[in-house]
C-alpha cells in the first residue's frame, strides 16, 4: 500500500512538472524543446514565432532560439514523449484491445496491459498472451492496477522508443551521427558508422555529461553570490538615498533658516533707514515751520505798520523791518535727501554670495515714481547704477532727479526700445521636452487648447479623446478631466483659459468650467452655433471669447455674466482664429493673413501682415510678461513688439520632424509649445 501511494504521488508530480505546457497549461500537444531545454506545445510555439527573424523567444527565460522560420525544426524530446505516452495510457479509461483486430475480431474493452509489448488486452487475449511461448515471460497487469500508478516505474523501465522509419525499437546508438538507431538502421544507412549499444554509449558519455551537469553547481553558486551582491548594492543604494535625502533636507532647512535670517536683517535695516529718514524729515519740517511762522508774523506786522502807522513811525521802523526780512531771506535750510529703498533681486548671484547677494537692499537717490521698483535683471541694475547721479553732482542743496534707464547713449544704441519692445529677448534656450500622449487613449491625440495654471502646471485640451489634462513640467500628469458622458453628452473641448485658478473651456457654442469638485459646469451660451470658439483670460477679471465668424469679442465674468463686447473700429476680413490679452487690456488676435492689436474701446493699434516672408499665415499667439507677442507662422516662432510690429524669427523647425501647433508664455520667461500629438517643448527666453 505504501509503494502504491508513493507511485500515485510520483505520477501526479510527473504530470504537473513535465507534462503541462507553461503557455496553455494543458497536457502537451506535440511537444517541442527549445535550445534552453524548455518545452512547449507546437501550436503554442507557432504563436510566438517571429516570422521576420525566424526565431522564438522563450517565455520562461527569454532565451532566443533560431528555428529558421519553422517550429518543426525544434527538437522533439524522447523523454517528454515517453512520459506523455505513459500518462495517456494510464488515463485512457475506455481503451480497447490492441490484438483483436489482428485476429479478425471487433476490438473488445481492455482489461489488462502488457508492460513489455505496451499493448492493451481483453480477457481472452490476455489468456492467449500468457500461454504463448513468445510472450509467456511478459508482465501482464490488470488495467485497474496500471491506472492507479502501481506499475509506473516498471512500465518506464520497459518502455521503448521505436524508429520512425522501420518501427523497430531503438536499441543502438550511432556515435558517428550522435543519434539512436534501430536494428535495420544499423544494417543499412549506418552500417559503415561506429555503432554502440545503448548501454555502451551511455556508459561512455555519462561521466562527461555528469561532469558538465555538475559544473552547473559552481555556476549556480557564482550566480547566487552575484545575486547577493546585487541585493547588497540595492540595500546600500536605499541607505544612500535615505542619507542623501536627510542631507538635502538638512541643507535646505539650513538655507531656509539663513534666508529667513537674511529677511529679518533686511527688514530691520529697512525699518532703521525709514525711521532715521523720517526723523530727518520731521526735524527739517519743524525748522521750516518755525521759519514760516517767523516770516508770516514779520510780514503781517510790517503790513500793519505800513497801513496804520504814521510817517515818523514807518520811517523809524524801516531799518529794523528791512534788516529782519533780509535776514529771513538769507536763511538756507538743508535740502531733503530724497533716498528711497530699492530691492535688487539677482537671478544668478555669485556662488560665494548665494544668500547675501540674492537679495540686496540699496538706498538710491530716486523720485517717488520709482520708489517701489524691484530689479531682477543684472543689466538693468548695472545701468541704473551707471545713470544714478553721484553726491558730487547733486550736492546737498538741490533735489536729486530719479535715475533714467537706459541712459541716452545706451538708448540710442537699442532701436528696439523705440519700436515698443519692453524687454529684448536676446536668446532662446531649449529646456526640456516630453510626451503627454496616452497609449490607452482610443483615438490619436488632437491638442486644440493650451493654458497655464497659477501654480505653473501646463493645461491642455485633447479634442479627439474628450480630455483635459493638467501636467507638471517634468512631464507627469497631475490631473485628467474627462468630458465624456456628461450631462451634455460628449463635450469636445476646443480652446481653454485659466481664470481665478479655474479652467474654462469652449465646446461647441458654450463655455464650461471645471469646478472645485472636478465636475463640469456650464457657464454660458455663446452667440451662433459654430463648432469652434477661441477663448482667453484677462488676469482674474474676465474671459474673452471670439464670437464665431464675426470679428467681435464677448467678455464674460467668471460667473458667466456678459460684461460687454469689443468690436474693432475698422472692418476686418476673415475671422479671429487665436486670441490673447496683454497686461494693458489690449487684445491680440491672429487672422488668416494678419495679426491685429486693438484696445477695449475698439481702436486698432496696429495690423501686422508681413514677417519677412512672401505669404503670412499666423496661427497661435501668446503674450509674455513684458507684453511682447509670440506667434506661430508656418514652421517658425516669430517675435513681435507689444504693438504688433515684427522683430525677428526666434525658432524654425523646418526639417526637424516637429510641427508646433499651440504656444503660451509664463511669468518667468518661459515659452511653452505643443504639437498636435501633445509633445511639449519648453524654452527659456533670456
């Protein structure tokens, strides 16, 4: 009983480990063995065959086996096929007698199996098999015992493979061809070869094979040691990460403490300066008030003497009045030293003065109109210094005029100042590029809107997939808002703008917004029934919408209330395609062949219809923090002054495989653009 139980367990283990395909998890169907010794069903391997390379990549170990384009070239394993024959013979519960057909009878259900012949036998054939002189020594067992696994080991010992050509048992081994052969093969095509019995061949090759297998122990040990080293490296990496994180946190905390200390020092210095200046002003004011009072009393007394005094009295007081008045007129009060605190902010301070040089408080002689000025450009700072009058030039008696920037010689050498360009973008530097497309999207991306959140995130509208995405500038998606299956059916977002930290977008002839709960709410209906309306935001006050085919803008507050309409005071041909608003509440629109700048009153400031090219076809437009205008025109990014005059070409993507569709600019001097597929590029304008 114990042996039978062991055999049943061995049979189940063999079935699970060797006879099931790791791809379909079924019993092997025509098993084939790859070069890595992993076996799979032939139909399963056909699905993995790389038709172009003629190879199969093993799904277990990823080893590539060259099958020359045909799965049939994979080796058929005698070992697996033998186990498979044994398993199928055991599980065949409706086996029929193998000898009945040779006796001219209809096959009867089998009751026994001959382990030597591998034949199923009915009751009558079993008696004849045991009585025959040829088969009297064969092991004939009941089918029930055989199926229980009791004779698995004996059946494996007596199991033989047969030659595919002659159907005889494979009992010899051709050393010349390295293949098992039968008796007929030995006498025919393998006759001149070196032929050994199976036992002789195995005895000769077993030591070499066992040595080769034994060498794997060293390989496994070496690989295990390397695995331990990798685990140790990962552990050290994690520990180093934690240590560096602690160092970063500590360093940043120290820098923050230093910055806060610098802030306190600057504020204290500012307070001391203001208090001292105020005391000086009050002292001068008190002295002035005293002299004013004395002058008034002298003036009033002298007038009374002149009006009411007698001739002798006037003549008697003449010399006294004259002396006192002349003394008052000769008095000189020190002029007010009109110094005003100015904070200088340097974007790239000296490394050795990282903290003290980043923020510097200076007290410049300037007028009240520039008292609150902050300078964040080192060139402006240097030229402001150069233009500031020195104490020797100003003296102490006359007020000091505010510094003029740029000084006249410098202004004459910069013609772009006179053309209205507020800040001259001397260069544009590529920062980074990343993809925003999603492999799970049902359609190819079609980006039709772009904007910026107050925190700096990039917001894009995917018209094809009914999505609005908020993207961090490292390429990671912070939020995704679907406009699919809403109360208004499927909304196809077109243009978008961010106002009061809320995303507004147009879809059809309506304006919608994304609420704080990430829901979509309708804001207002638009005039007409056009599929596309351009939209832009003016600060946090209102959103401007291009009214379809007409050259007119409608202004709506964040709640959707119409505040008014803006229509240029001269007729324009075409329609407004893209829209932007600058800090002076001037509207910049691109049309089919021009870019137009006009005021809220409708007065047209300028129309640009050429950019050093034969034909002018502007598309997306945007405004930077200095109110300069950027526009896409063909494969180019061009720069215009705030009033709309063409300055120069900044970028040209011709032949680079990138075609920008939309662009926008932030308050930190970054120019951001995207193509139709959502490939975003960020540049620094400096």
